């Protein structure tokens, strides 16, 4: 498997599209290799099926142009930050050897988001310990610790530590979200139960958040991220 520059580890298929698709698109346009490994299949989602979600995730990945999209098959809704699931995530990190990991928000309306955040943070650290053994097939994997873990901002308002200008990539971000037609507003799915995220107002909130973040740095659209690590730069002139 090729080494990735950025590995996105969201708990549900569609979390990456909502939280950081613009940044994914921007980094790919800048020549970086980016992959997505969803932790679960989202099988507890009210609308659609896991099989439909898989098809939608594949379509969204094609829109974004990611190098890989995989799924760890961790149980949706019932996972915990335990050794069993840490080893699963560690194996994925070691497989793709990213410099940067992006994952879910620290805390959110959906309890899976915060738990996934803790699971990925712990696994990222443990992935660097050589005495923890994981395998890719029959091959023993080498220890690997990414340089940085970032958390995208989801439903709850969280003050970002960093904002990324995604103005040039907004339309493709929206297209990647719309690939999940079973989950978000789509008149063709009106026979299914309506949910918080399937209303047209939900997508309007996503745009409003991106515009609010963009205004903070003088651009039209931006995505926000948080970090438990203090972030550094080479020059003050890299800031806007």
C-alpha cells in the first residue's frame, strides 16, 4: 500500500465529507496523497442500509479523488476505546503511515463522535510503540506515529484552533456530501423516516458554519479544526 500524507479516520461514512472534504480536496490539489478509512459501516443509521452507505462512500471518494477508501467494520454505536479496537486502528495507521491524521470532534451531539475521537487519539500514540505487535496479513507491521492529529468540527459549536480556506473547493465538497443521498435532504427519499440530518436546514447550517469560519480569515468558505497539540509555524507570514 502506498504511504499517505493524510489519513482521515472518521467513525461514520459521510463524517469526512461533512467535516473536512474541502481540506481533503485542497491537499490533493496541492499534490498530497489522502485516504479515508471509516471506522464503522454506519449500520445503525435510520435511513438506508450499510450496503447503500458503502456505495455512497465509494461515489464520494471518487468525487474527492482520494487515494484509498477503506472500512474497518467496527460495530456502529457499541464500540469503546478498548484494546481490541485500538489494535484495529493501530493496524490501519501502520498500514498507511500518514504524517497527519484527521478524525472526529472531541465531543458532539452524537456520542459515537467523541468516542471515536478518543479511540483514534489513543491509537495514534500507541501506534508508535514498537512492542505492540500488529499484522497486515502475515506480515508484522512496523511502529509508526503520525506527527499531528486534527479533529474536524461537527454539530456542536467548538472554537477552532486553525481554519483552512476551502473556497475553491466548496462546490466539490457539496457534491461529495450529496453523494450520500440516503442520508441528507433528497426528495426521492421522502418515504424513509425523516431525521435531523435529512432536512434541508441541516445542509444550510453546514454552509453557514463554513461561511462563518471563512469570514474569520477573510475568505468565503473555511473548515475548522482543533488540536490537543500546540501548533507551530515556520514564519509569521504564513498566517492571515
